[in-house]
C-alpha cells in the first residue's frame, strides 16, 4: 500500500469523519482521497489555527476531527492548541507533513523542521513518526490516544515517508 | 446599546440555540446575565470564536448555533469569514459585537474605529446575508437567519466577576447538551421568543 493509502485506511479505521486542511504537496494525494469520501466532511481552511478552532467545534458537535497540514502550520497554531485544546481537553488528530527534515531542498523549511519535535514536546503533545508500512496502525493509535487523553496527537511524516508514493 | 445589553437580549431569546461566546468580558457578561449549559465560554484562543461556531454548525445541522464574537477577535481571523461564506451553513449565525476597541485589555482602538468596515469585509468574503444593527429590536429580529450580523455597541465592560466554572466543566456540560436532539418543532433557523 502506498503511504497515502495507508494513512487513509488509518483514518477510516479510526472513524475520522471530519477533516480540515491547509495544503501541502506531500499531503495532496491523501486530501484527494478524503475529499472523495462521502463519509468524511472535508473543509479546506485559510490558516491552520482556524482549522484547530473548526475541529474543536466539530468535536463538541460529536465528530471525530483531524487537521492535515505542513509543520509550518504548527507554528501558526500554538496558542490555539494550548489555550483551546489543552485547556478544555479537546482531542484532535494532526496529520503533519514534516518538511525541513533530512533531504530537504528548500532552506526556508529547515528552521520549523528542526523546531517541530521540540515544540510538540514542550507542549506535552504526543507524536508518532511511522514508516509507511506502519502508518495505518499509527493513525488509529494516535486518534485513540487523543480521545482517551483529551489532547491533540500528531502523526509526523518526514520526507523519507513519502518516497514510495 | 451596551454590549452586555446586547448579550443579555440574545441569551433571553436563544431558546435551545447553542451560544459560543468570545473570551474575556463578553463571556463574563454572558455568564452573569444568563448562565446556561448551552453557552460555551471561551477562555483563550482569541480569534477562534467564529471558527468554533462554524465547526459546531457543520457537525450539528439540526441545531441553531450563534457565535457572539468581537471586532478585535474577528480582525485576528478574517480568513474564516471566507470559510463561513463558502460553507454557508443555514443553522449558523455569526454576531459581531463591534465596539471599535479591544475592551478586555483596556479599550485600545481597533481598525473599525478608523477605516475598516466588518460588514463590507464579510460581504467581500462572500457572505450572502450581512445585516447591520444598532439597537436590540433589530438585533433580535436579525437572529432568526444565518450569515453575519454586525451589531454596533458602546465601548466598555460591565462590572461582572470572572467565570466561576473550570474550563473542563464548561465543555463537559456544553457537550452533554449539544448531544441532545432539539425538542422544538420547525426549522433550526427559527428562534423562539421568550
């Protein structure tokens, strides 16, 4: 199974039915799969922080929400993740394309690439870094942990993850 | 009209509508005026009141959702007006209480005190129904539909205490009431007057 198909299968097994997204080239095929699924409401948003807010409202309304974004968007979302999701105990699955990792060709991606894991650790947000063959299970586990602990959980997908796409 | 008067007027006719309220004094004023499980009081994440309400409205099309937001917070998250316009849920109304200032932090002026016009910005974002009001009668009349209401209110805060509920209690009782099926007949876009 290709990386995107494996992630999508994980979303389906986890029961994710509401997705907000800000585009990333690596997440493109997964976003297409999500958009064509009549059981998932896919809402493109203008900024990742907005996606955190929309997902929080959707969860209050009974949905199982995920936010798909590039790791640059994590920087745009810090206050919302802390003073909305962590404050109230709101679960969120974050599927993050982790740019600025080994093999990155665009230098501007490197600073946030290096800061992504330390930022998540500093916030106490759990994260998992699957290989493509384990992506399906990782997504399911991440959402379960988010629901049980009432917290955002990140699935980080570095450049190497997408090589088989 | 004072902001607390506007908030009180909305809460009194809200029926079983779900209210999502902007952080700081607006939430404190709503809590003091009429605390109810159907109120979600924001305590952080400034700017996201409009987005939280949108997510809730999309998740629960059978419930009427009203976000009580402010000019400063909407200016912080203008992009979401375009998302609201593109999705246009029939059960969602964003009420912007525009006092031209950041009153929870000392009434520093916002851009709406100078050139910016949030009703025009909402129209430009593609919102089909945008209504301006400056008194309660028109505010109450505007609550029945969807889209955006820009309500002109006076700058200043009421003397009200901080919210005496922990955040996790606010959300747990709110979620419990969100799960309920509305008991009134008719369209979710209709409000009962009480």
